[in-house]
């Protein structure tokens, strides 16, 4: 298992097929590695999803892995897009490392944005795959 820290796993509006300025920046500043998944649950927060990483889960969150060229520069911009706050107790997302199983069978430790608020009133996305219109 590789412990590279310049890999980013995305499962929402940063994936291929989504057109927004930050998805464009991600594609310009990285190489697409592979599709993959991690153990957890995916919820519809609004027009975007939020994932909860649960290592003991029997369900998966599906997405894509990218290798960032200039990690520090790009991740700082993506942190803004994801609404990371200085105070972890109120931040909507937290950037954390998770174990991702790639479609090719390889396992990588990747950064991802984990939803950091209550999921009590959110719709669980069955199958763990986010689409713009469900």
C-alpha cells in the first residue's frame, strides 16, 4: 500500500463530467489515476454530496483518484472550494487520509474531503455513486 500524500480521492462535483472552475483546476493540475472506492456512506447534502469514511462499513463510496502536480498550491484552492474552516467543529468538511481501493486492485492512501456535520436529515445515496441529478 502506497502512502503517497499527493493523491486526492474525489466523489462529487470534482469528478469527470462535472463542469465548474474547481473541477477544471483539478484536471489541469493533476493526472487522473483510476476510479476507486472507500468504505463508508455517501449522502446528498444539497446539489453536492458528503461522504462519511467508515472503515468497518459494508457499503462503499465511489469516485476518482488524482495525482496532484503541485499539491500545496492546488489543495489550498480545493480546501476553499470544499469550505474547510479553521475550526474543525464547525467546518462542513475535513480533509483526511483514507484507504482507497482502485479498480485495478491497487490500494492507495489518498486525501479526501469527509463530511463533518450531522447526516440525520440527509438522504443516503444508495450504491455510493454521486450523479448531478438523481
